[in-house]
C-alpha cells in the first residue's frame, strides 16, 4: 500500500508549487452572475482549522467543520476564484450512482457501487440542504440523467449498464428512439436509458452562492495560493503569497495538488477534459432542439460526448481526455479541442452547425493508477480528501463533509465506507504514464466513433 509519508514531513519546510491559472474561463463561470467580493489574504493569522482548496471537497469540508465546531475559527483558502476551478467547470451532474468513466460500460463491482451510492446520497442530501435550508440558488433540477446511445455498440453498452443496475436493484427506464429524439430534437440518438437520482445544477452558481452562505465562523480568501508549509505542533505554518496562516488543524482538499503538500508523491495522474458552450438559442433555433427545457445526456460509451441543455437555453458539449503535463493545459490546447465539440454538435444538430460556440474551456480530473482516492488523517492534525477519479460533485461533497467530521472527532457510516477506500497507488514514471494515457485515450476516442 502506498502510505501518505506522514512522519518524514514533520518540521521540514516543503515548497509547494501552486496551480497554473486556467487558459480560459468556463461557460458556467461567465454566466453565473456577479463575482464574489474578492478577499485576498494580506498579513498573518492564526485559526483553529484551515481548509485548503474550495472545490466540492474543500467548500463542504469548511462548511461542515464550522457547523460541528461552531466555536472554532475556520479559514478556507483557494489559489483561484471559487467557481472557476475544476468543480465549477464540470458538467453539473450530481450523480448518486457514480459511473466509472474508465470502464466501457461504466460498471464497477456491485459492492463498490453500493458503497458509492450510500456516500453519494449523503453528498446529494448535503447539497440539497444548502439549497433548501440556506437558499443557495443553482438551477437545481432533480430530473435524473439520460444515458444515450447513437450506435449499436452504444446500445450494447447501455444493456450492460442496465444489467448492472438490475444486480443492484436500481430503478431505470428505457427511452426508445422516438422519445429520445423528441426530447433532444436530434436524430443522432437511437436509444437511451433514464436513470433517476441525478440532480442537474449550475456548478459555478452553486459554489459561489454556497460560499456566501457559509457559517459565520468561516473566513474565505481567494487568489491566495499556499506556497509552502512546515507541519508542526501546536500549530502548522502555511505560507501564502502575501501572508502566513498558523492553524492547529489543516484539511487539504486540493485534488491532484495534494501531492505537492508532502503526501502521496507521484500518485496523481492529471487528465483534462474539455467543453464548449453556445450562446442562448433564439426562439427559432429552439424549435430544433427538442421538447425538454433542460436536460443532461451521458454518452453510452464513456469516451463519447456529454451534453447539457441549460435553463437559459444554451447547449454545451464535453468530450476528449488529455494528459496534462505538470497539470498544465494552455489556451491553445483548449481551442484545439473545440473542433471535437463542434463535430459532435454538427452530428446532433446539423441545422444549427453555423452558430458556433461562445466559450470553450478545460478542467482537471485527478486519476490514480489504481482508481484510489485520498481520505483520512495524513499526519498529526493533518487531514486530506482528494482525487475524484472522474466524478466528483456528489462524491466530493460527501468526502468533504466526512473528512471534516473525522477531523472534528466524529464517526459515521460514510466515514467508515470512505476509510475502506483504496489509497492512490504510485503512478508509473511520468513518461510512461503520459504515453500510456495518450495511447489509451486516443484509441478509446476513435473506438467511440459516432458516440462522440
Ligand atoms: C469538463 C468537466 C466536466 C465534469 N463533469 C462532471 C460532472 O458532471 N459530475 C461530476 O460529478 N464530476 C464532473 N467532473 C469532475 C469534477 O469536476 C471533479 O471531480 C471535481 O471538481 C473535483 O473536486 P475537488 O474539490 O476535489 O477539486 P477541485 O475542484 O480541483 O478543487 C481543488 C481546489 O484546490 C485549489 N488548490 C490547489 N492547490 C492549491 C494551493 N497550493 N493553494 C491554494 N489552493 C489550491 C485549486 O485552486 C482548486 O480550486 C467534471 C470535470 C470536468 C473538468
């Protein structure tokens, strides 16, 4: 088992390379309303608990720690703007039964899926409580998702997925050609499977509004990158660009960047995936995109194209996985993948192919060679939750909530499930990993054919 390397970190100074700025903003971010008031850390402060990283994991870890320890001072820092990180760049499916995007038919082992379901349901309940109890506006829509096939091999993948759902006793509904074509206005699709339980959200809106709704004992600093650390007792020392933070306890929720904090070195496989969004469709154009006002389609083949129609009547598509050398993807690389989203768009709505896209962007998925994830205590008063392995909205929320409860000395069934998760294994040397990822993703993309 790959250990977090806790004892060797104590007392030594670790320099941390912060995340690269993204080459383009995401479509969700630019349509998510007013910017949060920007608060950058300047100067030095002490706090009881520092949470680093404000994605699904970190935001919910900060919220939960502050809820269960209302007497504690909690600080949440992020290197960038909240909502413009991978979490805000995602497709906005909060998935109760997470599919495994690395498998052809998404199917995991049954016990793994049941554990996943249990944790993700808690994640979704926590998201729901933000919406219902704290008024977090995010275009919340619990309509479920359509797994949609455009080819015979896609239909075969759906059948295999349905068999796995049967084994788990899950409800679903077959959606035949006429219905899926009427929902989407696209002749591209030939069959679909509707699985309830997924909630569609506008992720950047959620993250920004949930930040505003955090308990009063949380202070948030954005554009505040952590650049160095000395773990110690009774306080750790974190250096940021313009100040230091000395917390008694830290919860690190920095996705693949957790490996820069002295734990699980060389385990993160940084992979980007890409999306493009149209402008709002006109009334005339809307007659060509089906009868549903908003929906979410997952491709039957995991290397196909994911589609959302948003509540403000935009279409957007995600496809292509690409190894991100040193976690970096440039603007040029983002724009180069746009042609694949355009091809996918043209296949689905040839009558609208001239409209093009308003925004294109990419976002980081952290994978581990063995599909492992980080959850738990990493050292004295150091906790971590990271590595989404593809689907991180519900799962990240559950991880964030549970890691805060663990750090606060609590126990729960979800904590026990997550403690059983396999930790990330060491990746092969970088050259081999990057060539391997490029080869596999390139081949799977070609095999996906018209599912793209
Ligand atoms: C295009 C796309 C579509 C996706 N669609 C879906 C979907 O529909 N459903 C789903 O479940 N998942 C989806 N995902 C995956 C999902 O986005 C991720 O699983 C999720 O964002 C991971 O959340 P996180 O909190 O672990 O990490 P992140 O969102 O990456 O947050 C980590 C944060 O840590 C901060 N950080 C890192 N280093 C430092 C430092 N040194 N100092 C300070 N801050 C630091 C970063 O700035 C970042 O904000 C998608 C991903 C992409 C890219």
